[in-house]
């Protein structure tokens, strides 16, 4: 039934599997269109997006010292969140609607086709390791308000390693109101904003694109220069140090429930 035109049965079977998987989730797509979606050399297709997701394992901000260790860390200290982010990105690409996959300084940004995370559910974006899975407004751009905050989580992962899921990712997930609206006063979210804001300003001394309304930084004085000692002290004060003695379950529960009543 699924014989490739050249007669090669393996490609024919592969085409049939792809047709079946895509057709299961989208009954209006089959045959040639389903096969075309998996073309890795055609920009914007699921196949091309998949190749870029794989490439994200080796993406790095090469203009920073020690950039090679970012790649090594992805397969060692950050392996748990890397595996989840990598798998989730492929799932979004195969079963959801992904518009593009782009890179920025070691982050792999998956831009979805909905105004929420996946299939119209959830918040605008989520970050696991170096993978940022976002909605249709998420762009790999330091001037994009969603990416600004999510890049802070990428930096948290680099710093915390194995502790990221318990100390940052899960508390961030449970800091949301009905898993949709962030409680940006939560220390984990303030940490993400402070890290990203500090990074972008250190990278570009003329940077002026931070969205303070969407990504507030408590105590920061916008009327003073970025490098004002008071402002730098505020930023560094928001950055949490990964726990020296870390018991995942207890630490995570503490962060979830201790800050649960903070209002957005």
C-alpha cells in the first residue's frame, strides 16, 4: 500500500508511518502532504524543525568565555532538564503546531502556533534546560518580553545543574495562578528576570529593550543607570544561589508552599 515510487519498501513503510502519525492528530493531512512535512531540508517543516531541535543540543553563545562547557554541561550537570526539554520540543513539533525553531546564545526557542503554550493550553512559554517552548509570540530575541524572562530560566539551569528542576523549574510551575499567570513576585521568577536583565546589559552596553511591565524587577530604579551601584545591588540581591545542601523533595516543597500566598 505504501510503496515509495522508486520501489524501496523501507522508505515506503516510513512514509506510511509518518502519514499515520500525522493523520491521527490531523485528519485533514495525509499522503504527499504528510510526507512533505517531514522534509528536513525544507524550512518550516516538521522535519526541518526536528533537525534544528537536535542542533540545539550543541548550540552555544560562542562570544562568552567557556562556551564549550555549556555543551558539556548539557550532557552532564543539566542532563535531566536537557532530556525533558529535548523530548518536549520534539513532541510539540510532531503533535502540536510549531512555526519555527531558532537559537539565541545557547538557547533553542520553539515558537508555537497558538497564543498559549500548546493546543491553546497553559501559559506563554516554559523552559527546560536550554529549550524554550513558547507560544506564537515567543521569539529568540532579547527584546521579546516572553523570551526575556525565559532566558533567565536558561541561565538558572546553567548555574544550578542537577538542582534546577527542584529549586527553579517546579517552584516556577507552581508559582502560577491556575498554571497560567505568573506570580512575578515569587523569588524564582524575580531571579529569572534579574539574571536575564543583567546578562543582556553586560552583553550590550546600549541595551534598552527590557519590558519592565511584563517582567518587573522589584526595587530596580529605572530612573538610574543600569550600572548604578544601588541597581546592581538590587539585581544581585534577587539572584538565588543554588543550595549547598540539597534534598530535592524537601527543598522543592519549601519553595512551593512557603511562597504560595504571594500575590501577583
